[in-house]
C-alpha cells in the first residue's frame, strides 16, 4: 500500500470512481468510437464542400434555365447558339474557325 496509498493520498480525485469512469468514457468517445472527433471534423468539412457545390450548381441551373427560355422564345438566339455551339451554317456561307494559339516557352 506504500506506492498506491501515497499516490491516492497525493491525488484524491483518483478515489472517485465516477470521475475515472467519465474520463475513460470521454477518451473512448473522442478517439476510439466509430463517430470519433476526427471523423466528425472530416464530415463537417465534407458537408461544407458539398454545400458550396450545391450553391454553385443551383446558380448554374438558374442561368441554364434563362438560356433555355431565351432559346425557346427567340429565333435569333437559337440561330446564334447553333452557330457557336455546333458550327452550323447556312447553305451559301463559309465558316472560318479562328483558334487562338499561344506559344508556350519551355525552360530547360
């Protein structure tokens, strides 16, 4: 009882079994449980990224719907879209595609 007695006399909180049980439970939940603290932080980070993607795609849906209604209501918009997107042309026209080429300097 010399070592254990001196140790518990020096730290009387170690005699409280409820405190010891609570500390063991807290350590278990924080590090060893399937929903531990590390996983909670990772899940919260994933949720933030998914909410950001959701806002982006909602904005894209709104802009696509506006473009779609513009295409359905106006023939000029439809013709412009067909020319730009699918390189369509009228029978008596020639289409010239201008491709911007940029020289890239490669350092050795």
